[in-house]
C-alpha cells in the first residue's frame, strides 16, 4: 500500500469510514463465504448499494480502499460511477478471513462443531482448519489501517463483517476475545477518527436499513433479509 504521507508540522487528521459489503447471496443462503470468489450481491444488496451511493456522496471521501472480493467492489461501484474523481484501491489486507475448510459451508451446520464453542469463547486461540487464525487476520487488518491513517482526509474502507469487528474492537481497546460482542450488519458504516495520534471510535453499525439487525455470529451475520 502506497499513500501520500501527511506533511510534517501539520495536524494529522484522518477519518476512516468502515463499510461492510451489502447483503450478498451467501448471506441470504446462510453460507460462510470467506474468500470464495464470485459471490454476488443479493437483490436486497443491490438496493443497499444504490442507497449507499447517495449516503457516501455526502462524506467527502478522498480515498477508497476495498477488499478485492466481488461483493465489496460491487457494493461501492454505484458510488464510484457517480463520483468519477474518486478511484478504488484494492487492498488484500482487508479481504475476508480465510476460514479454510469451513469456507462455503452452511453456518447452521458449522454451529454444531466443537470448534464453534471455542470461536465464541476464546477466538484468540482459534486457527481454522487449513485456514487463518483470528490473530493473523487482526495483524494484517490493523497493519493496513495504521498505514491508511497516516494520510490526512476521509477514507472509505470496504471490507467484511469479522474484519471490521476486529478493527473496531482493537481501537476500542478491548481484547480480541471480546470482538464478537459487536454487531456489524451488511451495508453498515462505522467510523474511526484519528487526530494527532488520538483515536476516537465515533460510530458503530450505522445502517441505511433500520429494520432488524444481526446477532454477533461468525462472519458478521446476515442482518435482516
């Protein structure tokens, strides 16, 4: 990741808007999509992306950093089409967690496995079979945020439920084992502001759809269908 660094001697102020991708077909089917390619937005998700384009248009976004997975790029595409001066930078560090052998499986079936209880109680000790650990995911995601924050202005980061929850949990100063207390719904926006080394989590899970919200299940939950 290469960004223009803030000039020395000036106030360092950056705001990061964390956008979870809109409702996907995997969300609708209760599937843990993980890093599977080709996961499209659902009809609901496409409607959310159009609404988000108008919401994001009011935020004076200077930079867009997105997970390279299709559902993230499709979420922000209507906004980019309406704002030709803003371009998207695909950032692999913001990709969904690698759930390994759990990828593509039904969540209601995964919930019966013994590892599920460990994920709920002590995710810091969990590595998914043939996949990634929560600590590894946090390391790459926070590392990328720390790079983004060095450049003044408003940044949009388009990512995934578990990734965003881990980021928010980190800047709230909580242990990683507490991150599942947070809910981050599809198409929701959370906000972190960095000012001269100080951090302020200003908003969590602000949605354009004020219906039912998800619980804090693996993958971030599907929100209301």
